C-alpha cells in the first residue's frame, strides 16, 4: 500500500500516488456513503469511472450499488497455457485470421443463436425470477461467444518459459448492460422517493438487500457474471480450434483460468458480512490464480493472491488507463505507437487514428502497477504479447 487518506468518514487506502482529481473525488464520495464499511481500497490501475473509480473496492453493509459493479457485469479474463513451445509468424497470422472468421468482434453477433447449453443455468433451473435476463435471453444466445468492443481483446502470448498462451478479455455484452441500466434507474427512483441524503450527482444510488429489488438485482447480476464466464469459455473453444486447424490437432491445453473483475459478492471482512463491490478489481485470495493484463504492447501477468485484508483480498485488473479514449486519439502519434509495436514484432491492431484509444501509450506502465501491489499478489508467469485482436 502506498498511502492512506484519513480526511473522510472512513479511510481510503491507495496503492498509487498519482490518482487523477476526478477519480480521487469519486473515492472520497465512496468513503462518505453511510453504508460504506471499514475503508475504501483503490488499486494501482485506478482511473475515473461512472460513479466509482475503475480499480476501486467498496464493502457495503446491507446494500448493493449497481454503479459500483458497472455496466459490463462479470467482465473479466480467461487465460490458457498451450503445449506449443514456439509459433512462427506465418502460423500466427493464419491463426489470427481464423479467429476473426469464427469469433464475432465489436458490435457483431452470431447470425444464429447458440444452443441453450451454451447459456448458464440458474440455481432454480428457470429464468422466470430474472425479469431482465428473461426479456434479453434470446438476444443473449446470439451474443454468447462474441468479443465486443472497447478494450476487449484476444491475444496470443509467450510465457516466461517460452510456452505459448492465449488470453481473452470480455464481459456480459448487452445482457449485462441491460441489467445494470435497469437496476441503476430503479435505484435512482427509489432513493429519490425515500429522500436519501446521498447527492444524486455522485451516481451511487443503492438498493437495500433486505428488499426485493436488491435481491432481484443480485440474482440477475450473478447470472450475468456466469454469462460472461460462458462467453469467454465459448471463445476459448474457438481459439483452441483455430490452433488445432492451423498448426496441429495434437496441441494440448491446460486448465483455463477464467475470472471476473466487475461484480459484487457477499463476503466476510473484519468480522462482518458485507457486499464487496469490485469494479475493475480482481479477487486475490491465497487460493486464487489471477490475470493482470498489460496493454497490447506490454507484458501481462499470471499471479497468485496474497489475501491482503487491506485490499479486501483484491488486486488490480490490468494496467489502467492514463488517457481517456478521445484524449488518446487527440494526443498520441499513430506512427510512433505503431513503430513501438512493430519493433517488438507484435502483430497489433492499430490501423488508424481511431484505434489510438487502445494504443500502449493510453495505458499506465504495467511494471509500475505490478511493483505497487507486491503486497497483494505474487507473480507466477510473465506473458509477452505476440499477436492481438481488438474488438
């Protein structure tokens, strides 16, 4: 941990010393919520978000805050180690071309809905108690196994021992967005009716968990987390099939690491059961294997958790942005960013100026981020990027 702020109702524990003003104010807002428990934790990749900083952890007593989970519920990472010890550029290009042909990118969906078996099962076996999921279910069947846009990616990488890995970053697509939007609007409406003293400008409307709206949101959120996991698992299958088709059917794959970094969960911390909101943060218990990706030009890390109570057993979910999307498109030099990637012989996704929002220069230094959280995780493997597909 880098420092602690004691100026608010509860402490703010920060794993960075260069937090932008807007994100710092959001952290202070969290620390002054009447239901915020013990302290607020801010990870080293933190930056400005909607209502709450991305890279923040809020433990809430008896309530849940939709905006503290975010609109891409269950967004997370999947990483798989292969039995390949080398891959040449020709094979790499063919693999990436096959992935682009089989995994819909950006706003694209499957032309035909995937089977019901591709979708998560509910605890009751029915989606009747999940009203938003029920209304979006058929659309979601066409979206499971699709990448989406923004910072979502599929990447082929080389591990520290030379072995080839692949990594996928994606979430719950439109399903999570619909659930998040519906319940945040409901929370705003109810908080206004209840004359809650929390300023509406904080964008942190909440739902009590002893009431039906809170319980229903929680059930729908959990389904979206599982949908996002299934989404990554289906793309994992597509990447494996591309490697089999383009290189060898004898390639073997290790057990996947598949984790979320946008969700809330009921956990025990400092002697109390609380709803831990991780928005752009990864759980890091001692039994957890985590994934912390860098930008498309920098290393990613496979890590083991250290169960640090000060972070509510959490760590960063990536490098974190240092430039907003529009800011990056205005300020970064396309030729310079491309040259840096090509010098490293990375098959990158920078084609034009609009792609600069995902250029390495838009992100924080991943080595600095990792150094700041040495008390949160141990590094298991370091992965170098070889080829990248962006949504």
